[in-house]
């Protein structure tokens, strides 16, 4: 039996079939073209799913799981108005896919499903509670306890990017507050700080390379960003008491120096009983969203 997972992202849609052991097959993807409107994007999702189901007996598919950028309402299946999907205003994504595809369909936000995938088949495996944080263009995440995503009232919890650690003097965030993690430590935030300091346009990858080569200014920029992540995680460790912390997303490509800095900040700043929390880089790579979406199918 298979579960079909589909990962709707701001730049691409990726889908695949997952077996009960977490192995993925028939993976395929296409570009997301949000400027063509939600109807066209939903058509593209349907075409992609039909393509990967080609040659598979419908009776062997248990259901469809969708991971989508938030905010979205898990109970109603409505995608509200994600910044990464311009033009998506209150789209009934779950029921529209369900009525065309005729399979039980489930929807959750992309960071929550990535957390679920890491918990079941990545480095959360074997733990009772795991906190996942993804650091790339934005910062998000999820908390899993005893196999379940902690969702909050409408499934909008775990917006870790908007945990503020310097509400008075910190950089202005897109949400209107100051000193949010996303404004201090996301990929674009690191690139922006570096571009200002070096007076030329820089990518996060270049900052990582310069720091690796021993440039003290680049190292300082990264240390500040990693300490901000550490400070945010200190709050989250005290709030959720996780057994493991898993970091994913593009910024983790900077490498082990990031995990060392973030974990020592946390261990040095949490209260003593919390110091045994363990730190890991996410294990699942490009299929994390597809696996997580498929995990939504019970
Ligand atoms: Zn914010």
C-alpha cells in the first residue's frame, strides 16, 4: 500500500509515493507558477499526481497528504494567504484535491510535515519528543510529542521565525515586530547583514565560505546569527522541554560549525535540568516534504 505525498512549495511542487517503511518512489516535480492563480496551480498538482500514479492500482493508494506553505487551517483545509503563494486567498485546497482525486486527503503546513518526516524516518526516530526548526528563506518548525504534531487551536503553532529575542532594539521583521529570529538569522537576514558590512552584494553561502576560510568579519556575522538562533531555542527548550532538537533548511549547509555554536549557546543558557537536550542536523534531504506529507495519511 502507498500513501501519496505532495509538497506544494513557493517555487516547485514535488510528489511521490511512500510505502509503510518510509521509502519513496515515483518522485516527480514541476514548477509552481502562482502568478497563474490557484486554479492553475491546483490543475498542475492534479496532473503531477496522476502522472506518478500511472501504472499503479488505485486500490493500492490509501490517501493523499499535502504539505503547503502556511498560514493554513488544518481543520477546515483552507490555505489562508501564504506570503510564498501570492494570489492564494482562502483557497479550499484539501476539498478541491479530494473531489478531483477521489481519495481521502489531508493537509498541513510544510514545516509541520517536515518535522513529522524527521520524527518518523529521520533523526527524530526513537525519541519521544522532538523540536524541529528549519532555517532557510524563512524560519519555521514543528514540535512532535509521542508521534503527534502539536498544532495549537487552528494548526498555526510553531511559527518559530517570529519568536522575538530583542523586541526593543532588534531589526524590524516582516511581521511588524522587532528582533524576530527570522529578521536576525534567516538566509536573507545573514546575506543582508553581510552585504552591508562588506559593502557588496553577498549570499549566505559566500559568508559561510569566507568564515570557513578564516575571515573574522564573516565569522562574527555568523556567530551573531547562530547566537540569535541559540537564544530563540533557549526559550523554546524552556517552553517545550524537547528530547532532541533537529535543525534543517538551506542555512544548515554552512556545516558543523553552526551546530556546535548553536548547541553550546543553548547548553550554556538553559537551566541545568534541560542541558541534556541533544542536537542534530536534519537527516532527510530533498524528499523531506514529500515524506512528511505522505505521513499525514493515517
Ligand atoms: Zn517577525
